[in-house]
C-alpha cells in the first residue's frame, strides 16, 4: 500500500517536474603521482587521500605503479594529498604533494606532483602558542582575563650529530602574509619563481659566531616570547609556566607596555629582529588561534629594506621572501579543524608542512608536542617527522619544557 | 491534535461570526464568500497557552508559554465583503535542541545550522490576513486573499542566532455560480518568504562547533565564531500554485477543494560572497471535502508533499576582482515524502449534543542518496469526541471532551555515512523515537459566552494530555478572554 501510494506520487512528480539535475551516482577518481622532480630515491608506493571539501569526509588508497584508484566517491570538490616516507640511513626522506579544489563531478583523473624533503636535524618538539585563561568569563566579568606572553617553541636535535643554533631564524605571523583575515584574498607577490619562496613580515634571528650555541643529539633549546617566570602571581599564576630557563627570548630591551606591564630583559639570550616590514610591535607574538611557526637557516643575507609588496590587494602586506629550501622545520595551526580542511586553508606548502593542529579554541592553556617515534641505545628519543603536523603532533593539556627527558644545552647556565 | 481541537473550540462554540464561518473561508479562494450568508462582526481575544512535556520532536520546546493578542472582523463595504484578522504572539520556548538558525525546522528543510547545545528561544509573530470578495453580476465573483506573517526569533545560548522571517502571500480567485446549487471556483496561490539569520557567540573567546546540515544526518562540520566561522544564512522561497473548488447547496451542503503548490527555496550562506548551501523543490497536493446534511457532518482531508534536496558543487574564484562561488554541478541528493489523510464524522442530536469520531493517518519516507541514509515512519490516530451546548438565558456554555490513541505502524532510521557520532545523526535518532511512539490522548474544553446588547464576552479554556511510553507525556493548556461585537 505504502509503495503503491508513493509510486502514484512519483508519477505525479514526473509529470510536473520541469528542471533536471544530474542523476546522482558515485564517481571514481584516478590519481597519478608525478615524480618528475625526484632525483634519486623514489618510494614504492604512496598513500593518496581525497578529502571532500564540503563534508571533509576523507578516503585513502595506495598507489600501484604510481597510480591510485579511488572508487565510490560522492561527486564534489576534493583536496588531494599524496605522501610517502623512505628511510635513508639515519635520515628520513618525505615525499609530499597536494592538489587543491579538484573537480570530481564525474569519473575524473588528476596528477599530483610530489616533492622530496629530508628531515631536518632540528625540529620543533613542543609549541605553545595558545595562551591561557586566568579568569574564566562569568556573569560579572563577561570576557574574563587571558594571557599570551608565555608562548614558546622548543627546538630539538633529532639527529645523531651536534648542530649549532647560531644564526638560525624563526618567524610567526604567517596568517598576515598569506591571506586577508577572512581568506577572501590570497595574497600574491610579483617576483621570479614565487613558488620557491615563503613570505614573512617579521623575522627574529639567534645571534652567534657559528659555534657559540651547540646543540647535541637529544638536547633542545627554547625560543620564547618572554623568558620570565610566568607563574608569578602578578602574571598568570599557576595557569602558566616558568620560562626563566629559556635559552632565547624575543626581546630587544626592557619595555613598558601601554597597560603598565614591564617586559623585563631576562637571562635568556636576546634575539635580533632582523626583518620588520611593518609596524614594530614592542613584543613578538604568534596568533593564539591561526598561524604557523617557521625555523630556517638563511642562505642569503636578510635585508631589512626593499620589501616586496602584495600585488592583488592595495591593503595587503609588505613582506620579505625566504627560500623554501632554507626551511628546517615548520608547524601550522588553526583554531578550528574545519578551516584547515578547506581548500587553501593552510599557510604553508605541503612539502614544508602537509598538515596542521587545531585546539578548537584560544586560551585553552594546551600545547602541542611531537610524538616520539623510537629511542636510541644512548637513551635519546627520536621524534616523528613526516612534515605533517596533523600526524606528527599530539595535544597536551599543559605545556611542558623538555617533555620526555630532553636535555638542556651545556651553555645554558641559568636554567634551574 | 491541539490545533484541530482549538479550531473546533473556536468554531463550534460560536465565537466567530457568520461571516468568519462562511464555508469558502476554509478554501484558498476568497471569491466564494461573495455568495451566501454573511454577517458583520468581530472579536478581540487575549489568550495564554502553556505547553510542557517530553513527548515531542526534540527541535520543539519542552516548555512553552505563549501570550496571544488577536482580533478579527468582517464587514460589508458596498458590494465588497471584507474579512480581516490580526494576531500578535509572544512565545517563550525552553529546552529546544539541534537548531541554531531556523525560526522553525521542518523535516523537508535539510539545509540549516545545527548545534548540540540545548537552548531557550524567544519569538514574536505578527500575523495578518485579509480576504475580500465582490460579486460580478449574478453568476460570477472575484476575490483576493492577502496574508502577511512577520516573525523574529532569538536563540538564547551560544551559538545563538537572531532570525527574521517574513512571508507575504496573495491568492486571487474567481467563482462561477451556474445555478443556485452549484458553485465552481479557481484560484491562484503565490507566496514569497524570506528568512535571514546571523549566528554569533556571546562569548567571543569560545568558538562553537556546529553542523551545516545536508539531511538525514549528513552534514559538514562547521563552527560559529571568529573571522572564518559561519556567517549569515538566507532562505528565499517562492511559491506558485493554484486550486479548484466546488460547492453544492441542497440536501447536502458540500465544500471541496483540490490544489497543488510548487515551492522552491534557495539557501545561501554569506550574502556578501554568496555560497549555495542547497535548494529544496517542494511539490504539495492537497484535497479537502466537507459535507453537512442535517445532523450529519463529514470531513475528509488529504495531503501529499514531496521535496527534493539539491546540493550544488561550487568552487571559489579567488581572483581579486571577481570573487565568488561558481557552480560546477548540482545533484539531487535527497528526497522527503510526507502524506496524511484525515477522516472525521460527527452527528448532532436535537439536544445540541454532538458525538463524533475521527481517524488520521500520516507517514514520512525520506532518503539521502549517497551515502544512502533513510528515515521514515507511519502512524495512525483514532479518536472520539462529544460536545454539547447549554443555553442559560442569554448566555451559553459549550463543553467538549476528546479521547484518542495514536498507534505507531513502524519506522526506521538507517544512517549510511561515516560520522556516526555527529549531533546531526543524534537528532534523527531522537526524532525517530518520537515519531514511532504510541500514545493515548485526552482533552477537555469549555467556553462560556455571556452578556447582551452589542457587546458579548467569552471565557474559554482547554487542556489536553498526550500520555506516551516510559512516562513521556505532553501537556497543553490554554485560557482565553474575549469580547465579541
């Protein structure tokens, strides 16, 4: 009876229908991996992941002879990620490629070019960007009180060789140089081969003569916004962390802020602000919500002049170009997972960081840290580094300096 | 149940004047009111309605208080017969779930924002209707119905929305009366509806997780807050339809109507950079027949609605001077069918005692195509009622009692997607729990009309209860004070 009723109804609808859409059926996507830029080592197989940009449903498949077939997809726009890792002695080679906004409205094929990147000796081990909440919002205090001056980046020697921190550069604030605040404009810059660069507004550099700050395997150093004890009652109390033992801080000189807070110059070595393309803030800070941090070893002198300008937005930023090949490590984060999963929703190219972390809110007091992969015979930990923050990092309820037993460098005599 | 009962109370207790009770008032063709008995009159009412209980669709209030001020009037202006009514409703709903931005959710509107935070809503409605008819010669008449509804609603907990809904409709019609017994009519039905909601958070530091729904549990994870969270949602509906009517006056007095409507609703996110969230195309058929002969009254209603949900596949053009979303394909991804039939018979004794029985059958059958998910139910309600009018000098007391039972004939929800923990899936599981519940119902109503001269006064009230399984009940009570003139 029920079927008869609806069959009659369907006939009525057929008679009255005047506009036809596609009859919906699943489609098949064939992905070919383009290895033309690989020089020596080539992986046997890649994992290809197709993520529907509307629903964020992801489907993965392995390649055979460089081709992956993904059947049963809902028609839509897909973001493709191709990834593989190969061990080469103590180092790991990562192969990553992406394609954004691939139309898969019928059976379709796509080619994704992969690039190779060797894992760096120095990697971000713990990143605390999110800030903490000192006073929760309430009916009496609608906004509560938050704190973000305790941001820090712990950088770890993941290799078996001693390396030096001298001259390394660190930058955050990529959200300012990548896109307008609502992502309605993705900034472009008119220089030769822009695909070989990333673009930064502010760069801080670790001083040194090249051998002044050795970092042995298993040791780490901390770069922070302000190397003080943030657990002081006048700052963030027990919601924060003591950074008085940090190795480097982004301070030029003691500064009194607009609200009377005195940013003291501490035992940590002061870094130099070698590039500042815009208004010089008295402090260095990352976005507590959406941003990325980049560590690089500049192969050319970083000039603090003759900046390049955004070409597609008159209010866009001036920036300093930095070669992608100089980058040692990078980590990117979005407040909301949904934004990172959208096409074009990340700040860095996939071969630098193929993923991101999301804490869901600002000022949660949480940190992200790299997952341990193995432990060497000498007890030093090897951390996972596939150049994909989505899989390499985990979320911690509280930040911790030298989590997992990392050692401080011998030249740090002030840390307790 | 409640609406039917309230309508009965109002109509049968004589609160409406002869003009407002004209048989053609129940059709979409005002032209028919040009013929037959018509009496000027009007009323002003102040009502309060309270609803409480768990036996309800989870997107409706667990507790609701409504205060309603309403009025209506009928008049002859020359040859033109006029009817107008206005109602202002102030509604305080508590305990709604799974709706962030729609003034009212519907099973066949799959494109909206959903969050898991149970919240209160406050609502206001301004509802105006006007009908006019004029005879053209002895055998023809023309008429026009105009209706306007303006609603504003506000969700009271993050993520919250203030939503504005406006509906404006017009139904022109003509009738032909070839003889004293027969009247034929034809009418058009046009409606424009627009709803706009902007979700936001009172706490700017905590973005709120939401689902941008696609239907039957499918949806995209989204959030409210920050620069890139969800922006304004816009619903634009156009309706085109028509109906034919027939009435007969003889040993039986019969009024009947057969109509069809086609509605299309475009759902847009962020009007400054319009992104389609989907479109629904709804086709509705309805049929109505009422017959009165002496003590016998028969009423039969039937309706069928089918709605297609179309999703557009869009890519964003990011070039600086021509930004926008470009549609590269569109697919019918879901279909929502609903059918209902009502049959009602009553017999009125010379003592003004009426007894009656009614049966209602309704069913829903929905499907989301890829991944395949289905939702559906069917149920039948049978009831009996008795009413009596007591004349006490110039006053009258009207009493009515109802009893019934709603039996579920089955239902099912099968979710075929990968997000089994999604609140959108939890919603359908809870909806299925409600629509497949069997429950008993009982109701009583009383109205007392007193006073003489040009002004009369009314006091009326009713109470009903739905008694479901596991102690799940739903109580409704109302009290109304009125002045009739």
